[in-house]
C-alpha cells in the first residue's frame, strides 16, 4: 500500500528542485558571459576573415582587447569587492554582455569592434566572478558544494552551443547574422535564467572581520605565476583553433565541429578534474591537466587529419576549464577567509596572460604565414605552468 509523502519529504523535494534551479540559472549565466560573450568570437572569426578579409593581426588585437577588458573587470572586483554583491551591477553586466555581442554584427569598423570587445571583456569578468560567488556560495549553504564544479560546465555548454548554432546562422545571415543571432540567443537564455532563479538565492551573512592573512598571500603567488603562463598559452588555441582548421586543406568542413568538440569536452571536465584531484591531490591533477593540454597544442602544430584535429580540440576543451576549476579551488584553500579576493587576483593574472597571447600569436602568424611558431610558444608557456606546479612542493602538494 502506497504511503503519502510527509511534509518533511515534500519540503526536501522542493528544496532539491530549488537547488537545481539555482544551478541551472548559474549555468545559463556562464553560457552567456563566457560561452557566448567571450568565446563566440572564435568560431565567428573565420567567417569575418572570409567575408571581410580580416588579418590575423587584427583578430589578435580584437581578442587582446577583449582580454584586457576581462583583466580590468577582475581587477575592479578585487579593488571594489562590493561590486560582487550588487544586483544592479549584475543586471547591467548581463545586459551589456548581450548588447555587445549582437552589436558586433552591426558595424564593419575595427575601432567599434575593439570597443565592443573591450566592454564585453569587462562584463564577462564581472559576470563570471558574480555568478561564481553568488551561485557557488548558495550551493555551499545548501550543503551542495560538490555541485559547484558543474557550474563551470556552463562555459563548455556555451562553446558547444555556439559551435552548433553559428554554421546555421552563417548560412542564414553570414558573419553579421552570426553575431546578431548569438546576441538574441544570449537574451533568451538570460530571460530563462532570471525566471528560474528568482527568489531562490538567499542573501549570505557577511562577516566584516574576515581578513586576508599574509601567509595566504605568500602561498598564493606560485599559483598566480603558473596561472599567468596558462592564460598566455591556452588562449592561442582558444582564439585561433577554428581559423587554423578552416585554413587547413581538406579539413575546412570540420572547422565548426572542432569547436563543438571543445565545448563537449569542457562540460564534464569541471567535474572530472576535481574528482581526480580528490584521489591524487591537487598538484598531480593540475600537472596532468597541464601536460595533456600541452600535448594537444603540440599535435595541432601539424594536424592534417580529422583524428589529429579532434584530439587537439578534445584535449584543449577537456583541460582548460578543469585547470580553471582546480586553480580557483586551490586559491580558495590557500586563502579560506577571503576566497573572493583570491579568485579576483588569480583571474587578473590569468587575464594578463590572455591579453598578450592572441596579440603576439596574431602578429607572429602574419609574419610567419602560419601558426606553427605561435602554437609552439603556446605549448612552451603551458609547460612552464607545469614546471612551476611541479616545483611548488610546499604550497601545492596535498596528502
């Protein structure tokens, strides 16, 4: 005989559904801010080069400006941490992310493109940190801290979504239609995200006496340096992968699908790498992620088959957000009383590397008439991150 659910069990079910809604809202936020607002440029870039004749140097500068904005947003959060708690900043950042994405398709001026990418970078950083803080802490308060990794999977979901959608948008409206369509998609996701999380995120208790210890800051610096070189190296693939595949004879048709592979590999990576970290320790997990990413970049140097391209895409997608998740978690562990500041400092370091990477890679690619040298240097930068991690015995190693 079936029994009726008790009031307690009903509230448990409601609480679990509420938590799922909070997580989904955060995932939508990551899709908008990062998967679309930040990374849609990669699969749209070859369309702009095809239709407008854009050079790799201009593409590198546009990417660099976007990451300069990202750095500025991260630094702003570290200087004025109250921004992270402002709902008005969150709403304005969300709107600007949508608008700056769509507006890329309304002009052919490099100056305006640069301005839009700069602003988009600022709001991407603000949204990334705000969503990480608000949604992550909301899940932790509900006893669901193990769900936080799935939040960052939204970046991969956004990358996969853009890789699947942009070829169709290109067919309908070419490069400008792709930008307008991605802006519209971001707007739709924003509406759903706001609707499902409304009234479900309770305000945290703020401890005014939480201070960053000097020891925590000293322990953070090796992580900051390694993260800088990761940003400098990974961003070359993040910016130019689709363009590289699109210009490889015989592989042109697989260009967009390589970006889908990146996204699909990124989705589970933010859960799988932390799981590996619990078994092996954060140091060994980070070293494995760095090594795998570097190997994929090296393979892409002379990739002329579908298998090699997919290996490069999957190893990149399967590691870059995993490294982000592991690094931010490690930063929080080293500064447990000021996790938001550690995230802002690390994001600023990462962002500095991202500014330099695409600019230098674009210039070198035009000078060398190819991406062999930029990719080699990118792999070297990632390996420097591996070396710093390997030598950081006192700060990173865990039992």
